[in-house]
């Protein structure tokens, strides 16, 4: 509904006149009190009733029904000093909502038609309740079906928050002088028209992980639910003089789980990646060995992995051999095993994937950005299947010493048996360096359903942004993080009100945790969205963090359970201001009014790289 005439630019100068002076087109209020609360009518017709009275027909200026008032000729009314085109003021009646069968996506609007300056107020139905702002954070602007039904008809006893430009909450449909202050309309959701072509829906069909909690997704998930951590004391003389000697290390040698000849040609990060990719491939229902054994066209399958350095130890080892033994002591494999792209290339070699093998390097956001890039490659038909995630192995003396020099690492040891990594905790003092790999099998939905695959969830969207703030420190305002979160939700075709869980980046640095928490508060407002952070269990896996945390987020959606945040139990920093899951795992409240279907996995990196993955539950 819109204003019935273009009178908004005419000066508004209320002043008293007699009823005998009004003519059709005048905008009047019957009493000074009505004028004060912006209750005006357009005079559509006048007729002498008796020698002393006039019958005046009135209609709300933004449209409505007519009603008559018999006024004494000397009766004082308030003129708004505006003349409206009576023919342009529509006749409107409120819809009777009592018998309407509400559906998701329906909209109900209310306009306080007696107020020329009123704005239409709309609520949209989503998840069984009505939201005034689907992308806002106010939990107060959510109403039930029963409350909305009360707006139709007489509207007696119902209130509509913020209905109108002035005067605050009012009563939709309640009669004033018989004319009705509000017009309430029901707008059914538009019918969807299937596009002839467009982006394909992408789903997750397989998971693989190698983490400090062990080899395999089961080890990861059990460890998260049991509240265990995989942070260990670093052994070896090369670590002896370091100020920090704890890290999240994988508890087995990955080379022992691979054929010896193949393992010798892979760096440690690539070994992690191949093991995680093989598990994900098998979990997706494909045949061991690769694309040809599974009857797939290898050109329609891709690899997309994130890494910062991959495995820094190869280059360090090559330099040491050069100094100790000269040029002849350096292995010819040093260069191909040093490049960050080795993990992606080794996965493509291992599974005979020829569609593409890309590597994304975006600091600690690398794994999440690699997954997002793979989503788009499938969406737009470049490939049908992709193995996506991240792999990293940078627990080396030089990297540890550098992080320690930055004062970024936690100096807390393992003596008390608890995790030294304490995301969102009051006593957090830095992150714990870690290693591992996490890989998802992403697949075009029609491809997955055609082969009868088990679907974990939809890889619905992703968002990127850059802080442009500092080479290492996060923007304390959290503006870039909030932008990436909103973009991910929008890319997923959803709204902020759809988000039911966030797997936070939360490295346990004071500045980083506060910036992320502030961004999430800005996006979600007063909505209590369950947040967890798993770096207390694993440490910070660098370029692999996004891949492993995406695996955990998929499992949380699939099982409807959010693992508790380890390390901050009972000592949550009050300034965080989020609904952090602590102590024990929490079930996601499927089926209750107001619940949604999106979960987010956040990753942020040095230099201001922000990446957020949006996953949608498949019903």
C-alpha cells in the first residue's frame, strides 16, 4: 500500500476551522487530540443535514472505508491545510485473517491509514513465526500466528509494534469514528517459477579428517563430544630451547598409513590430505582407487584445498642439507615437495582426478575459501564433484619461534591436564599451533541423488571480505567479519533469522575473539544463536582449520548436536556476549517455532582475510 496522493511536500499547518468551512478534498482532524496523535481524514462529501448541522463523509487519507459524521456548523475541527484529490484516495478494507491458511514466506502488512506520514509495517512468516526483519537481530520483533490473526477484522485487543510513523504501538483494525485506523492485508508468498537454467544446488556427501584427536572423522567427532583435546608436548632437541613447546599434533605418523614409495614423494601436509581425501571418497560411496574405479569421468571431478605453507619442514631440511653436504646433498624432490599446492596435486594423483586441482592461500581462511571456490565450480557446471578443504603441517621450530615472538601463542602448558587453548575464556592468552587436514566431498545435488548417495547437508553458500586494517591484527570493530557473515547467508539464499549455529573461528587470542564476538552480536543482535569453538580440542590448524571445522559443522547439522567449547568451561569472558555452548554438548532445537536451518563456519586470517561457509540442513 502506498500514499494515495502526492501531498507529502505540501506544508502541513494545522489550524482550527468551522465545519461549515470544510469542502471535499480537505484533510481534517475531528479534535485537537486527534490531530496530536495524527488521526486525519479526507472530506469526500458534504451535505446539509439540518439548518444547524452538516453531514460530512470522511475517508482515511491513505485509503480505507468511508464513514459519516454529523457536525454542528459551528463545530471546530482541525484543518491540515492540505487539499487531496478525493478520486485518488482508494477504498480499502482489511483482509479477514481468521480463515487464512498461513504458509512460509507469506507477508502481512498493516498501514495506519489515518496518518498521512505513516509507513507500512510488514511481517514475513518464516519457521512458523512472523519476523519484522528477517536479517535483523531483534528477538522482540517476532510474533505468533494468533497475534497476526488478531490484526484482521475488528483487531480488538491486538497490538502491532511500530505501526505508523508516529504514536508508537497501535491497534490494527480498531474503529475510530467508524472508519478504521488501520488497513491490514495478507500477501501470499509468490509461487516459485522454476528457471530453465541457473546455479545448481551443491550438497555434502562425504567427510574425511586427520586431526590431533586422531585419524578419521569418528575420532574427531567422538573427541569433540567427549571434551578431549589433542594438544601435546613437543619432543625433540630442535624444540628444546623454544619458549612454547606444546602444539596440536597428529598422534600417528601419516607415512605409516600410506604405501612407502608414495609417502616418500609427499610432504607431511600432503600425506594428511591424501588420507582425509581417501576417507571422504569412501564415505561418499565411491570405490577405493579413484575416479576410474568408481565409473566417473575424471574430467568432471576437481580438487580444491587450502594451505598457507603446506609443510615448512621440507624447505628447512633442504637448506640444512645444503649447508651440511653441499648442493649434491639436496634432494631433487625438495622443490615439488615444498610448494603449498603439493597437497592438492597429490590428492588428484592418488584418485586420478583431472578436472582441476586448485590451491587457495588466504592465511587461516584458506580451507574455508577453498571450499567456497569448489561450491561455485559445481554450481556453475565446471565440475560435478569436488574434494575440498585444507591441509597443513607447520609445527616446526622456526614457525613456533615466530609465533612465540609475536606473542600470539599460549604460554600455558599441560601440567594441569586441561587444554591450554581457551577460546572465549577469561584467561585465554593465545592460540596453540596445530596440524591436520579436513576434506569434504561436494557434489551437484542431481548427481548425488541419481546415484542414491547419502546427503549430509547442503553446501548452501559462502562469503568473503577483507579488513584492510593490519598485516596481522584483526579489525577490532569486526566490520569485515560481519560483512562476510551477511554475505554467506545471502549467498545461501537465506536470512539471518535462519541461522541456528555458528562454529566460530575463535583462536583464543584476546583481540581476535572480541572482534569476532562483536561482529556476531552486530549481525544477530539479541538472538541467542548457539556458538561453539573447537580450537580448544585441536589447537589452530592454520590453513587446515577451515576444512576440519567445516567437517565439524556438517556433523553438528547432521546429528543435530553442537559440541561444547573446550577450555573456557565455567570461565566465559563476560565481554563476549554470545550464547557459547559450554560444559556439555547441546541439541539443536529442530521443529520448534522460530528455528532455522543454516549453520555457519567462520575462518579469519592474518592480513584481514575473512571467509564464512553457510551449510543448510536437509530435511
